[in-house]
C-alpha cells in the first residue's frame, strides 16, 4: 500500500499542485519517505525534526497601547492590528463557521486529512483546475506561524510562502507535532488569533472590531459567517468594497454550517436574509492618532524604545520587540500638563504662522517628562504646516539640530562661576560694548585667543559696573563675557554637561567664550531638564518618558524592565539656591516679568538670539520646570516685523512671546498643586546708587522697544 499510493497521488499532482500534494502524502504516510523523493538535500528539510520552541504559544504581533501617567490612552500603534483572546472569548458561531468552511472534518482527522486530499483531487480533476485544496486548519495555522515569524521582511515572507516541496514537508511535520502537543481546541484558538481577515485586521477579535465594532464573543450567526468566509480571500470577499461577493460568500458559509449540522436549515435561511450589518471602525494606528496633541511625545516614546538597550541588546532585537507589539506602555505624560501646553501653544502661536513654538515640561528631582507639544501638528501634510520633526528634542530622538538658546545659557555660566568660588556680588565693568577678553583658557590646556572680536549689550543704556544679580536680571552680555573670561570655558562646558545640556546634533560644545551668550544649538527638552537641576537644588535627573511596560504573553501579562532616570549632583545646594535667587529676580523685576506666575514662586530666564531667529523662556517652580522656544525651524525667518498668534511684533523678545506661553502653560499645569517656595539666599544690591532698585525704569533700545535680552554672537570664532 505504501508503494502504490504515493505514485497514484503524485500522478494527480498536476491538478492540485506538486507542493501541496507531495507534502500531504509524505506527512500523511510516513516521514522517512521524504528520502525517496530526494528531499533530504541540504537546505530543504534539514530542520525537519526541529520545532520552534514558541510553537505552542506563537509570539503573535499585536497592537501596542501607549498610556499617559493616569492610565488614559494616548495612542495605539501596531505592525499588525491584533488582540489575542481566548477561545471562550469567541462566539461559538465563529468557531463553528471557520471549521465548517475551512476544514469540516477538523475534529475527526489528524494533522493531515487524506480523505480531504482525495476529495480535493477528485473535484479538481473534474474541473480541470485547482478549485479546492486539501490543507487542514492545522496546516494553515502552521503556515501562518511561518508568515508571522517573517514579520514585514518581504524576503522572509516570500520564503515562508514559497510553493516548494521542501517547505510543504517541513510545514506538515510541524503540523503533526502541533496536533500532538496542542490539541484541537488550542489549535483552533491559535488559528483564529493568527489568521488575516482583511482591512488590516489580524485575528478574529480585531476583525470583529473592524467590521462590526464589537467583540468577537458578541458576534451573531450571520456576522460570524461573514468573517469565516473572508479567510480564503480577504480582498475578494471584502465586505467594505465588494458587498455582493461578501454576501454570496457569507451565505455559502451558512449553507455549509447547515450541511454539517452546526445550525438548522431554517437558521441558515433566516441568516441569509439579513443585511451585512456592517459598522466599520476604521484602522486607528500610529502616533498620528494620539490624543491631546501628544503625537510628538508618542513618537519620542517609540524612539526611546528603539534606542535603549534595556529593551534589547541590538537594534534588531528592539525593533523586533516593538513590531511584535502586544505591549502596554505607561508613560510619564501628565494629562493636566499636556492639556495646558496644548491650550497655551494654540493660543499664542498659530499653525499657519511663519514661525513655530515648541514646549516641554519636566519634573525636577525625577526627570519625568510631563508634557511635550508644538504649534505645528504631527503629520505629513506640509500644506497644513504638519511635520513629523519633533521640535522639542535632539536629532537622536526624532528632532533636528536644535536652536541657539541665547541668554538662557547665562545661568549655567553663573552656576559654573559660583562653583568655582566666585561670589554672587562679583562686579565687572560691563560696558555697553567691548571686545572679548583674550586669551581665555579652555579645556585640556587649550586657549581661545582671538583678539578684536566685538560684543555689545542690547541697548546703550546698559553700562556697568554690574554685579551678578542685576546683570542676570537685565541679561547683560558684557558682564557674562567678562565672567567666563575670568573662570575659563572648561568649567562652563563641564557644568553644562553635568546639567545634561548638550548640543542637539550630538556634537561637542565648542570651546569659545561666546558659549556664555548661548551660541551652541540645544533642544527645549535639554533646557527644561537642565533648569530642573536648579529647581531640585542641584540634582540633575536624566529625562525619562516610560514608567512601565508589560507584554502580553498568552493569557498573562509579563512586566519588562524600563529605563530609569539617573540622578546625580550637578552643583551644590548653595549654588543652586543662589541661582534660584538670581532667576527669581528675572521674573519679578527683570526681562521675564511677563512670564511671572500668580500666587506661586517661580524663576526663569529669557533668551533672544542674534537676528532674532529664536526666542526662549526657560523657567521653573520647585515642582515643575519648562522650556519654550519660538522661531523658524529652518533658521530663515527673522522675527522682526512679524505676526505671531495674531499679534504684531516689530521685534520679538524672549519675555514678550515665549514668556506668556510659559506663564499660561505652567499656570494650567500647576493648577491645584502645591506651591512650595525656593530656599533663597541673601544677595546684597549690586550698587548703592539706586541702579539696583527693582523699581527703576528699565532702559530702552534705540528703536524704543523694551530692553529685554540678547544672546549669541555670530561673529565669534571657535577656539583653536
């Protein structure tokens, strides 16, 4: 019998296809027979006796849900939209329908149904073409596992589906093993979770949601029949686009269910008369669907996941885990803070404006990112000013090359000087204009030595001598140039590094005294996190966006390790307290008065770069720190004679545009929260002639605009 059956069946292979037939015969009769067909050649079936360890519970790709800190959904992302459910969570109708139409003898045969193969051969021979296959549900399930493991790699998918005898034999061997180890109930459950139902829906739960906006357990008879009919050809029988074909296929399934005794003929007839009853839920995938304008934060979370070794040793491992999905990612995003950022950004800068704004809020002492938003929305329609460039972060996390921070860098210079022993009462001549002092010591014994490089203050009325308190409040350029020239560049770049303030493009801080005026491009997240070190009395914590991650494995959730914030002391408490005292003066009586908060202590610093390509306000309270940048991401539009948020500005200053954005976003984010005070130090008035009096009228520049700030000097060359 074993000698004649293979020959007769192979004769009929021209109707069924050689790969299907040979595989069915060899696995159905005797595994050793593959040698007789010469299939044992290297590369064909050498792993014939090996089963993937995950065959019992295949690692199916599923949707990943990203949550905010309160557990609210931010977005759903997936490589394949799938939600794995147990067989008890599937309607009995759908279980019966899929068996009836795909493998009616499923519970009677083993991995291979020879009777079914012979029946298919007979029908195909009669028609002269392949009209029916002989694969069992178990075989189909195994094939789907191969496709699933191939992921989105087209080469691997082709290998998993190629019509070769070797692949079919391997598939059938696995089917025999699966039948032995899993049993019929589990095979059916796995099959209904893995198979594709069209419209981007993988698995019966996703399909039920896509076509009927309900759970698989609630599917009615006619709905279950429709889904079961899709499996053979999801595109041909697509009910959304091919209603007539879908109805015909559904009714065929109902007829087959009646023939095998799963339902009565009367039930089938009643169901036949029912309309499709679609209630389609469109695919909702990716960060573009994020609520609360949190698309950029969502994408930042994705970047963190793909970059951090805690989620896998290699880029490939991390990408595989992300694409596999089935994750629930709880983030640090605070809904109240995010809503406040969104409201403030929309109020002050319009999507259609020539310039954009980006804002980030972090928590001092923990590094938790509480909010992240920008005026140009997440998307790909450039006509609507949409972008996928995250203006709040550096290039390594989906952002650009950053922006000069201007005078918001000056407090870092002050902190470096204080750590070096410079008193807060230190006075410099601070003339209106001067050349950079030279030479200036840099790192590793180098020296910046470029004589004749000029620098000036914002207006001619700013003439010293000044001490640190008034120079910070008025953002006096020449004061901070003299300060960095005395202490050297290296303590400043060292302090910036301790505070996590680094170039957005990943490069090194340049060794030039112009760094004191904010010439090195950074990101809003960097500045918010750096200033949070002042708020936390000198403790810097690396920014963190992920609180926890769980992965769905079968019926259970498995927690994964997540990145932790690394906190370290950037400066002494005394230094931080002194800087807090200096910067509190900025919002109370300096360039940042328009950013001051009502009813709670705050501190911060304005920043405006040369030619007004960028304007900043970076500030904080003891429990929240935030940075706001406004400018042209392309660094082309100067903010002179410009309308922003419906308001006309002859010149944009850090206090006048970013300041109010910061004030409004922080007011909303902090509403209802405690209002702790800073630990302040006593800094005597800078000079006794009334110049340090906070009520003194501020100077005005030659064009009559308020004296606010200025940072940066494009003419300064790098250290040699």
